[in-house]
């Protein structure tokens, strides 16, 4: 991370270009003297040029996943499992890791963790007898390390992400109805800072595994398995477990039930209000439900079994569309159910999903989909082939390719699994494809669960207590596009330390006023978090976080935020101020991700 080093003495003020005016000690900090101002706009934040599309294999691991008939049937998950840089927690600044599930010779799951930039095996552990379940990643206990939540021997199993050791297990209320298994989801449903675990129609405590609630109707079940999701569909400030025909509160209370069939759900915004609509696939149909479960439309899906849906602006028209795979086709429909395009595919199990990403930054999302024979990258507007990667094979279960920056080069990579379903002479394998020109758009270093929607997980692996509704900003589901609305114009949050005051040091506190500048060419949204850390011997301690209440226009700065933080002489070598940071997590897509931090070294408490 790039840092600006600023020397302080007593109480100092800084103009918005960084010049210092020392006023001498004894003055008190005041936000009133630091109203919103102006900063110089960086025109480089207006990206007029699109990238290239020159895919190449970054690495492939086909040696570590068992013998000739090994099978990788679930989504490859990406997150920071290890503290690579020694700062005391796993997160940004560390190398991302990838977790995959292999079914052994007895058809039981074994988890593998590999390093994202090289594919090197870190550890593997057997879960016991279980079904084809996609696990989930998240820091459940706030210890700075992500846990892996899976299933085995009739239990929820929670593993330490760093080494795969078992932390705890608890009995499942639901035994999967079919061997397809489905997926686990993580969410803080009641916004209390404690994560819940969702498996089929049951909701479990994320620290103990105790059952909190069980849904009485749908569980997100299609033809083989269950993929429930979590979203605040009724606008009450708390999230609901959403299935294909019902929504439930954290205790299992029915929020609504529409009497229709269950199916695979996803959420997006397809009208002019702030509530999401629910897309449901299953039973040969694709359906759109209103936020109260009312059926808005239903269309035949030209197949007996459409798989889990993906939502994105496929064609660049500014509106969301719906994509889904089936036994013999991949299809995209508009928000009214009319078909945009469809093309042949081969997916006998018919519940494999897809992801989307705008690799070149041209405003259109590409579809990334792996069927039984090939990995495909398809043009979102027409369905034409951008990439057909033939060294791929799969029996197709709940897996789909994901998009993450696994080698920390600032550009997206495609991560996908394969088995020897058709290629008898090859072992199961994990592959990463990147761009030869390193021009693909930036994306996050995390993809933590099957029901991934960007705002469901923080960058540090924690689960947000009050997540921003994806459908009001990105309006996508199972997408890696972090540029809201597909815009090529970018905002840029930078910290501006306006004033520091040590007059309260005798009371064990230190004051500073921080403004947030936006040299980008697009407005910063309201609610930008700003955190202050104490730094001692290279290790950071979180001290305080405040948020900017209002949006910040291009070329403007916020009014001052006044921090009074606990601080004693000698306690820290420095203070670090970080914008777009809520105690380690930030989700803003910026023009320059390297200028979010400023470190203060002198003029602290004497």
C-alpha cells in the first residue's frame, strides 16, 4: 500500500494540496474550520480506452486432487486464508487462496486449499460422508482468519482456513433431499454483528451451530439440490432467507409464501422502486416475483431443468438481464422474460451456474460458463464465442467459474475446476486464466460462496452487519463487476489530514480532523468509511471509524471528520488514516486503489 508520510508538530493544519501551516500548540481541533473544499481532478480516472481480450493460462494444478477418477463438483472459492504479510490478520495485502472440493473414491468430500498466485497446495482435509455441497468462506468469529463452512457426517463442519483444522461441528437439521447437495450461504440476517449459516431451509448460529429457525415451505430447491439466498426483500432493515416460493425471517417466521413451486432464486432490480425482484428458475420455467412474492411473469425456459440464474447487464443497455444454463442451452432473457439469445450447450445435470464480468470495460458483460466439454466465454449481447477452452471436462454439478484477482496484479482472472468426465487420461484440475496483456478490468480478491453478490462479503472476509443492497448499485448476482452500473468513469477516495491536535494527550486521547477528497471524475457515494489505526512495529490496531454522511462530487472534498482517539505517548510509532475502510473492509471501486492511506509519524502525543 502506498503511504503519504506527513510530519506533524503540535497542532498543524494542511490545505487540500498537502501544504502545512503550523499554528503552534494549544489550539483545539474544530471541524467548523474545515468545510467542504476542492481538489484537483485526475483526468486519468476517465477511462475512454477498453482493454484487450487475449486469454492465456496463468497456471493449472492437475496433480494434487487425487487419482484418475477424482471429481471436483463445486464452486472454487477465493479468499485470504493466511497472513502472508505479517500484519496480524488475513486480508488485503495478502495473497488470495482458493478452496475446492473433491469427491473421493467413496463419493465423500475432501477440501483442498491452494495458493492463488501459483496453485501450490497448502492443505487438504476429508469432511466425512456427505453430498455434493459447495461450502462457504467467512470470518465467523472476528479473529482475522476466514473459516470454511462445509458439511460432513450429518454435521455442519467449521474449519480454520489457515490449516483446515476442525473448529467445531453441529448436527444438521436438514439432510439434503438429493445427492446434488446444494450450497451453504453466510449472512448477518438480523444485523447484530453475528453471522448466520444457511443450509437448505435451516438457519444456524454462526458460532455454535444452534438452530435459529427452519422454513416451512420452499428451500431454494430445484431438480437436484437447494441454493437458498439471503436479501432484505421487504425493506424492514433485516435480511430474509429467500427460496423459490417463500421468504423467512431469522427465526423461520414466514414473511411471505406465494403457493407456487420452489426453485433456484436470485435477486435484482427490474423496476423503478428500491425493492428487489426475485428471479426463480426451475420446473422448466424462469419466473420473476415481486418483493412480496407476487408472480410478475413466468416463461417457459425451453428445457425441463434450467439451472441457477445469473443477473447482470449482459448487453450494455443499462438494464439487468437474466442468464441461465440448462441441459442443452445457455439462455439470456430480458427483464420482461423475452429471450435475448440462446445457444447450444451440454450440461446433463442441468444445475450448473455461470458468472459474468466485463473484461474489457466496454460496458457489456461477458458470460463465463463451463459445460461438460468446454469452458466458454460468450459475448453478453449476442452469445457469440469469445473463448472456447477445450482442455476442460466435467460431470457438471454445482460448480461454475468465478472471477477474482488471485495473483494480486490489479486485473481479473478466471478460476474454474474440471474433472476427467470426458478426458479419461487427465486428473481433476484447477485452472486460472488471465489476460496476456494484463488489461482486464480490476476486480476483488474474494468470492466466498455460491450465492455471491459482491456486497455479501467484506474484503477482510467478515460478513457485513448491514450490507449495501447490491440491486441499488451494481444490480448483478454472481458477477465480479465492481464498477457500479458498468460505468467506465471512476471516483477516487483519498485521505486529507486537515488538522491534528495533541491538547488532550494528558487525558489519554489525541484529536485529528480528516477530510476525504475525490480527484476522480465520478461522485463518491454517501457513507464512505474512514478508519484510524495505531501502528507499532509494523502491526496495526484499529482505533476508530467514522463515515462521511453525504456524497462527494468530482473535484470536491468532504467537510472535516473529527476523531478523538485513545492514544498515549509511546503507544504507537505512527497513526494511519485509511479511507474506504471500515476496520479492514472496503468495497468501493476506485480509479486508484493505492492512495487510500496516509501515515502520521511526528507530532503525536509527546
